[in-house]
C-alpha cells in the first residue's frame, strides 16, 4: 500500500469522499455530521492523504491542525471494496506517525455514537485513543463521541 499526500483533484478521491458523506447521512442527522467535503479538506491547516494499491484507491485520511500541539483526525475512510483488509489500521498508523513527526503532542477525533460506528471506535481504542469531552468547536451531541490520544 502506498500512502501519499493528495491534492484532492482526482475523481477517485472525490468519489470516495462523496461515499463518506453519504454514509454519514445514513447514520446521523444533518446537524450531527462533522465530515468535511472536498472543498473543506482543501483549506489551510489540513493535510490529506490517499492510500493506493496499484492504481486503485483503497482509503484516505487527513490531519487538521487545531493548534501547534493538537491535531484532529478527519475523513478516515476505507473503500467499501477493501474493508477488513487492514487499510484503516495502516492509514491510522501513518497519520499518527505524521502527527508525531510534525510535533503534535495530541491527536483527537469525533466519531459517531451509534452501533454503525463500533468498528471505527474499536480501531481507535486499539491504537490507544481514550474517550474525552468535546474539543475545539464541538459540543455535546448524542450522535457524537470524542476521543483523544497523547503522542510521545
């Protein structure tokens, strides 16, 4: 698997991100969806990575700078054709390595609270993320859970 910084210009990335937003809409009301669209992911302070096997996009993820020591994990998505093959695990490790290399001391995330998000929550727990209060501009929401991880 090749993981690379992506400029978000390819149709494969746009399609995967559209799928991500559609998936979020299935499980959360609009006011509880915090996934970023293609344009939002192009804003300063966000670095987006895509993961490829040959010419096939298998997943993506991003880091959003919150401050000099704190980043947020965004847009973690595995292609539906590549679920349960270790894509998310490898992407998450890459993003954490990149966060540490950039000097961040903490990485946080927002994820869904319903059963549909249980696989994602288990992955984050295995990587040492712990549940926390809302951070940045988030507020308490019955459809959201917040997690954070300190970096060495």
